[in-house]
């Protein structure tokens, strides 16, 4: 029986796909990558992972394939690291071989921020926040949006030199764009977008919100940068953008310089996404935990009254004299486990790691949730307990497995910023207010709403009672 032209063509395509599949699989085995679930062309190992509970599904895979294994995002391999020992070996012991995936902010760590320090900017905004909270008169409300506005103002001050009023429509639009992008990126559409960004631009779906939001964010940042360019004084940098523009001018003859307009816009957006969502979510989650554990709140209140009092603004130096509060701050970040999959890295060169060969530029995911909840490192890995950071004498005790956002030499600017903001915002709030829940404590749920990217607290309301 003759197949005809169309039948012959279809058969040829099927045979080609089968040959491609087996050739592709054979080539994979030659690369000496860590083991992992068998991938499929185009889909990779997507069928072996849950996009809603990505970190949990990866932890499940590690039970079969060990602490170092390979997944495939489409046809591109990525390596997952599980547990403190494995993550430490990669990010700390061999940090130079595993760099941040996007433009590194570490080169900007020592940039001048004008005449005002970051601490002063945060202290100012914390005072504005306390005044804004007082306007609610002790009525319970969801604090998420107000906290996000306060944190975004710190970023605006650092990046552009000035804060925005809480009623400013521009910053409201920006925060909406950031929130919608984060939510969409956490869905299956966001996961597919991350694998096929070029292709997905032409395919309808919820991921199209990402393009619209990013365009609006680019417009906002570009407008701010233009204002800085017009008013720039090279001898008196006011903020991050000024410092970057000055560096651009100095390196304009270097064709390989990373200091260019494209990276300035990308870098600014990166700081907005990382700084706003990371810090505001952690603070929001922390207040919920304080409601759940009033005994912890009482001890922090006592230490605030002893060390700072109720008049002057808290300073970051106070943290050194508040061992219990310091332990609580660390435990809040550990327990909230905000970014379970960590910040993706790339290998800077070919790496021999744990008996396997990792090629240059392969994506590496340090599964930080497995470090923060490693039972060999923490006495109470699955529960909120400040004793995870206290010694037998009740003094603060560092823990090498404390890696809430990243670790190693290439830790980004945002990590230090989050620590300072978390302390100054929370202590200013607790200095001025007692916290009350409108529902019984036993009904408060501190388990997170998980997503493909991070852990966020379930919605709740809180009453701030002036002290």
C-alpha cells in the first residue's frame, strides 16, 4: 500500500524525531552531569516537578538522586544543590566558580550614597511609617500594602535620592506592576515564560502581564534616570543612579565596561524587585509570627525598653546590645524561608564538583530551604524558635547555615539591605506599638502560601496599639 506524499513526509518526520531523541539522550550521558530524572525534548524534566510547589518537588527528587542532581528547563540542564554541606562547598568554598546569574551588584557595594547613609534613609522612612500606622487608630487592617510602600520608599531614596508620598499614584502603579509580575512569575505561565521568553512573547496567556508590567517599570525607571542626568553634579553624587552615571562617564572609553545605560536600567529594576518584595514580605510575615508568639514579642519589647527606650530612633548599632532580639531577627528570616530555591547562579568555568563535571555557564540552584531547615545545623529546624540562634547562656550565637537569601563571596547588595531594613523597621514598629490579633491566636495560620518562586504569608489583619 502506498503512503502518498503526505504519509511519507509524516513518516520521515516521526523517524527523524525518534533518531533525534535517542541521539540527544546518548549525548546527555556523555557529559558526566549529575544524575536526575529522564528529560524529554522541549519539556525537559517539567513533568517531574510541580510549578506550584517547586522547592518541595525538588526536595523529593533529591531523595532519589542525591544532594547534587540535574533537571532540564526545556533542553537546558540546570544543577540543584541540596543541604548545608553541598551548598557550602559550592557557594562558600568555591564561590568564585559560581557567580550570580545576572549583572552583579557587588561591584557597587562601595558606591557613595550621597551625604546621607542608607541607615539614615531607613530611619526616616520608619518614622513616617509609624505616623501612618497611627492614623488607623488601633483598628485592625491588612498591613501588606502600607509596609510595601514604606520599603519601596527606601529603594526610591537610595536609587533616586528622594522618597515618594504614600498617596503618590506613580509609586502605587510601580508596586502594582511588581506585585503582578511576581504573582504571574509564580504560576505555570511564568515558568514557561522563563524557559521560552522569546517565543512566549507571541503566544497569548497570563504571562503577557509580565511584558506589560516590565514595560511600565522600564518607563518609570527611565524617567527617573533622565531627571538624574539633567541635574547631575559629578562632584556631589546624591544617590545610586548618580554614582552609576559618574562611573559610566569615567569608563566610556572602555568598550567592555559593565557600566552602561542598559545595565543601569536592568540593575535598578533588579534592586526594585529584590529589595521591595523581599523586605516587605519578610516584615509582613514577621508581624504575623509576633502575633502568634506573644511571649517572644514581650521579650523583644523588654529589650527595646532597656536598650533604646521609647524616644530616640533605633540604630543598627543597637542590635549588638540586644542578643535576644538579634536571635529573633535571624530566626524570622530562617523560618519564613522566603526564597526556598535561592538565587540562581552560573558556573564561571568548567567545574569538577562531587565527582561530576559541570560545564561553564550552567545554571545552579542552591536549594536554600534545605540549608535553613537542615537538622544537623539547627536544634529546631521545622519550628519558629529563637533558641536556634542562642547559646546555653542566652547569648546570640551565629550559625554558618544561616543563608536566607544567598551565601559566599558574591552575596549581593540586597542581602545587607534586607538585614538593616528588617531590624530598623520592625524595632521602630515595636518601639511604638503593641500588636493585637482580631482573631484568637490559635486560629492564626503561619504556614506560607507557597508558589513557584517564594513563600508568602497568608492574608491577615493586625491592630497596632500605641504603647
